[in-house]
């Protein structure tokens, strides 16, 4: 099965006005993941029209513990991705940047 993901989009609010590409090297992010995950700038048309909340593809920081291990994502998030072809993470900061995550996954 091929994987597809879109570039991260930062939520803009009155405090935080930066986009992902303002903070991170977006092209490096895309190039680094491309061998494993094809990256797109926007979702394909057939996925754009989906009500992500209605199909259960919206995942908030309240749904995932602060220091969840990769096994949590494989058990709980991967099935949603495989079923719906899309997962929208809302409200995540550095959710994966903590010590129990292997260094290779944090790079």
C-alpha cells in the first residue's frame, strides 16, 4: 500500500502566525520523507470533500498522551489512516520529540 501525506500546516491564531515553512526547512522535510512517504502540497480532490470529523479522521492532542510510544500510533492511528486514507492531527506541537522515541524516528 502506498502512503500519502500532505505537508504540515500550522494552525494560525492570534498568538502564533508562522507557517510550517517559516519555522522548518519544508523542502528538507519533504525530501527526507519522500522515499518512504509521498508528500503532496494538498490532499487529492476525492479526499478534500470528506468530512474528516464525521469519518473519525480528526485526532487531537487530547486523544494521544504526551509521551505515547510508537506502538500507540501503530495500534490506534494507523488503522484510521488505512481505513480512511487520511488523518488530520490538530493541536500537536512537539508530540514526538521526547526521549522514549528512538532517535531515528525523531530525525
